[in-house]
C-alpha cells in the first residue's frame, strides 16, 4: 500500500481537505483542475473511500476523510522537516562536542560563546583538549568538530583554516634578559618552559627547530597546560614560546612581556576539521560558520617589542 502512494497525492489530499473544492485545491497546488480530479480518483482507490462527496454548497468530507485530516498535517510536517531541514536561529537544543586544545580554547571561546548565547541559547558546548585520535572520533560521531594544528585533511574529511599566527616569547615583565640587547646569544641562555605536546603539532615543530639551532635547552620545564606554564613564567626567569594570539591574551592577564624570537620560526596555522558525513548537516554548517566568525575577532595588536 505505501509503495503505491505518491507524495504528490498526499499534497493533493491536503489541499482538497482544506478547500473542499477541486478547482480551488488545484489552484492552490498549481496544477490543472483535471489533474486534481484524477488525484482525487486515485486517492479514493487507495483509501477505498469516497473521501469527499457533494454537499449543498461544497464537497463534504466522509468520516474517513475527517480522520485523515487530523493525521495528515503531522505526517506532511514531518516529511517537510526531513526534506528541508534547517537550523532555525535559537532552536538548537542539543550538545556539540569539539576537540580544542586549551591554548586554542583560550583564544576562540571568548568571542564564540557570546555568539552562541545570542543565536543558540539552548546549545551546550563541550570541549575536549585531546587532539589525538580526533579523526577517528569524528568519523564515528563521538565528536562533532576538531580545531587544532592539523596540516591537511585526509580523504573523507574537510578542512577550513581559521587563522594563521606566528610564535613569540613570553617573559615576566622585569626579566633580566629584557634589560640586555635581545639577540640570539641572549635568547640561547634562557631556560624554557614547554608544553608537553605531540611533536607533529606546531609546538612540537618549533621545539625541533630550536633544538636544531642549538637554541633550546635540553631539559625544559614541561607542563601540560598553557596557563600553568604562563604562571610559572610570571614568577621565574623561564621563557615560554607560544602563538601571538595566545601570548597577547595571557600577557594581559599576568602582566607578561611579549618579545619576538630572534630567529624566524615556522608559522602556526589553526584549522577546523570535520567529517564529510556531517558536511551538509544544517546545524553543523551553522556552527562552523559561527566558529569562523569568532576566529575573525581574534586578531591581536602588535607585540610590545620587535
């Protein structure tokens, strides 16, 4: 029975039950009057009922038609929502889980959360700092999006650059090195705080570059959290190398000095990654747009010392 029903017949039935007039129903749906008459004949065959019979001034629904009139709006609304599903502003009532290392959360969440609070107040955001295995988790639907230092999107994934950045040095504002000429030799004498990190990401590459140049001590103070590292720098003679956006935000909180490194380091690029299974999902598409808009607000001012 279900295989014999054309969706257009249900739309015709909707119009017929609303207007109780074949001509008016035809005009409402944009078909000819003979076409609507044929649809009514077919509907009568499918439901084995007259559905609409002649009355004194219009067609009159049968009891079966009255029952269908109660059911049909819900059915068609569900079909319309399935075919033309959209994320209406403020209606997202779910949870979005995003992999986002803490130093990127420090940059992106302050501009992102107000946007979400305004446009999707019922959306819960959960961040996960562990970038490892993010691709597998995206594919399996465990997380919705991944944000991080990810150079390329493998087959089946999509990538959008959120922003590019450069590395700078963070030191306490009265660090003795700031009283001297800022040279490679000065830099080479400093003791470093470093983030424990996968060597494939931006922090890992910078670490390798400095080691090759013999500019990084072989035994840095390793910490897993960037705010812990920054707090250590604020109360010691350590130096911490971080992206400029991160440095700008932390320096404002802890009264630290920002200095460009005396050597050129590989730029740092943050990207948004998602799986193609969610590429056309309207809620995901909307969230990706909001994240991109937030990233545009993260450009800091220039460093305090060039």
